[in-house]
C-alpha cells in the first residue's frame, strides 16, 4: 500500500477564524442544511469553543503511520480531521501523539472513530472529538492512507482548508468558499437572537416576536 500526500491547505486568516469563534455551533445549526456532524462525534472532555483550518487525514484499519507524519506538518490554527473509514475498534490518537499535535499549535482533533488515553487527553487541554474510547490502538503497520484528501467525518464531507467550528455541543465544517456568507448569516441571527432575548426578559410573547403567532393565526381553523 502507498501513502498519498497533497499539499497543506491555505490557512484561513486569523481574523475570519476569530469572527467564526464568536458563535456557538447551535447558532449555525439554526440555518445550515449541511456541514453539521452527527451527534455521535462528541468532545472527549469539556472543551473551549474553537475555530480552525481543516487538515484532513484518511487512516485505514490499524495503521497510524501517516498520523505520526502528519503531526509534524501541522501549523498553529489547524484542526486535524481524521476519517477512519468506518473503523470503530482501533483508537487514534492517544496521549503521546496528541502532545505532538498540541505542540505544533493545532487547536483540535476531530475523529470519525475512537480515541484512547481519555484522562491524558483531558489533562493536555487539546480539544479532541471522537465517537468514544477504545483499548485497541493503531500502530505503524504501513497499510497506507491519505493526507489532505476529501474525507467523510460525522456524515459530513470535509475538504482540506475547510473551516471547522467546534464546541461542547458538536462540530460544524464549512467549505472555505462559503465561510463569508455563513459569517454574515450568523452575525445577523446573533443580533436577532439578542433582541429576542431582551424582549423575553421584558415579558413579551416569544411567538409575537418570532412571527410564529402570526403564522398560526393565518392558518387557524374555526373550532365548532
């Protein structure tokens, strides 16, 4: 088997990532139709909200050879996104590789598969999202793999260079070309949400403010 390595993606600017990190994932979940990963991809431990540039990795079976190599290529602000090709038995990463990832300046890891060394990962402070913990570990088997290829993680297609937003609720992946439009929608929705919450605090009916009550009134049937 061979390893396929594509160039590292263009990093998303710190200014755009800072704008993205202002929002909870659930805010984007109010208007996105795609890009929201399945709820089974969960934080290993309580995590701060993070936003970064996706570096994608496809790892088959027991092989973590390319993971070790990729850890040396990561840059500050990167998020390593790992497609395990459906494997739910062998874990990656554990504490040792996670330390290398953190030391490279990466801000998180998202795995469609299992991790190990749960306690150590929590103590490291590197946000890791996975489908659960496992005892069986990956190793240097030389089976092959791909770096910065299109992957599927949490039911979502992810490209190298995509924007990743993650928090205690889950993970969202946004294609780089769509990021500015999503940011504009999120900023508008956040402003609306703030106004709505202020109205609720004043005692105004939420259905009146959201327009839901008007929609109901327009379709109400007389009860006889």
